[in-house]
C-alpha cells in the first residue's frame, strides 16, 4: 500500500521537475535568495 503512494509521489515529483526552464530558473533564484536570507540571520 505504501509503495503505491510513494510511486505516485515520485510521478508527481517528476512532473514538477519537467517544468519549463524559465520556471526552474525562477525557482532556483528564489531558493538562492532564501538561503542568503537564512545565512544572514
């Protein structure tokens, strides 16, 4: 039962990872900004 749920999660994750390059870049930039803010605290 759990394995099926995990498989669905992986499929969703793969779909998210297949976003357009522009969206991926925006996510990476916002992630970098979040890390910078975290370090400055």
